[in-house]
C-alpha cells in the first residue's frame, strides 16, 4: 500500500517536471514579443482566468507587480459585471486557459478588443477561441495530466504557472530591476528585511556599547562591558576614535582556560590581550550580510566602523535574531 502511494506521487512529479521541461524548446519569437509588449505598455498587465487558471493568474499578477510590472487580476465573471472598466487601451491582458475555450473568457473577448487592450494568451491550443484572438500566443500544452483519471488540472496548471513565471522573470531582467527597486516593493516581512535592513538600523552605537582606550586593564574593560547594553563585547579605540582592537568575554575565557593567573590576567592592559585586527563591517552593509559573516565565523558580535576606521558601535547576534535574520 505504501509503495503504491509513493509510486503515484513519483509519477505525478515525473509528469509535471516533464511538462515544464517540454516548455523550454517552445520558447521563441512569440515569447520575446510578449516580453516586449509588457515592457512597452504604458498601462498595466491584467491577468484573467477561471478556476485553477484563475488561481494561477492571481499568483502571476502578484509576481509581476512585485518585480516591476504594474499588474492586477480580473475575474472574467466580475468583468462582465463591471470590472471591464479597469481595462484601458494602454493595458495588456494576459488570459490563461488550458483549453482556450473558457465560456467566461470568450464572452469578454470582444469587450477587451473594443477597449484597445493587447492580448497575450497562455493556453494549450492555438486554434482555440482564445488562441485565435491572441496578439501573442504562448503554448502551454501538456502531453498528459498527472491526475490518475486524466481529469484534474495538474501538469497543465504547473506548466501555465512556470511559463508565467518565465515571462515575469524575463521581463524583470529586461527592465534591469535593481535590488533597491525590488526592495521598495517588499518593505515588510523577512524578504523586506533581507533587502532593506542595514547594519546601522540595528547596531548598538557607542552610547549603547561604550569604547575603551588601549591602556585600560582587562578588569576595567569587564566593568565597562557589564554596564553596556551589549554584554560580552567592547571596542578598543585610540584617541582619534579609530578602532584598535576588540575584546569579548570569549577572549577572557580563552585566557583563563590557558592556566594564567586570574589576577594577573585582570590587571593586564587590554591592548595586550585584545583581538588587534578584528573582522569589522560598515554601517551601510546589509544586515543579512552581517548575519552571514557572523554565522560563517561563529561570532556573537561584530564591530562597526566607518570608512576611516572609526568605531561606530557593535552588531549583536541577538538583535539579528530578533529581526529574523539569524
């Protein structure tokens, strides 16, 4: 019984993977024309479809909008009851239907044409009603569905989604969308934090993590560390404010575990035991990049310096955890 279940799952994945792979050799001038159409339109991309195609259309509208192409989803039934008003002659309509014979879509085709919008059709039959009315036709035909009965839209849905994603990504690349432009559409959530949040936004400045001079003793450094908001690390600076070293409670543990006399350790100048060339980061570094450095090197803290090497503060691993980056 278990093997039968697994075999069906494997067959589903094999069929759907094959359906996507079969799309690759079909890409050609029509696909390029669709991308150019989206690049050149002064309006929006209006996605439309019924049933599973409608669900894919909603997803693709969101993907296009988030990658630089203003987009919206319009349900064909609602279109016939007033939502056609969202379409203008400056827009491109992207209609999704595996058969190309959706009654709801066919019913609004004349109105779409009258409004002067261009029409991209993604379906599995170029000779269908939708296919014949397309300004650009993209072939999403599949050899078979993954459904054991050959009925439920499965491989065809995956193929339509993949072809739509390919269209969105190719258009995004052609627009030359930058990380900052992408971030502007994703200000919230983990994705937004990864592309927007900078070290300066989360670091503890010198007011929260006091600096100490090189001649201060280890004991005095520990006292300063215990009074700081960031516990367990402190920047060592010269009279100009430039970073000369970094000292952590981990460094203290190493010293004590070496067998040295604790009193002697505590009385030493910090410059004799500090890390003199610590790894640092600038305040404008992405917080996600700082998190990667700290993870790779197993650091709990990272000193922050400006372009001239002056100490600006410390990034603490706990702050990265709080914002979901570590």
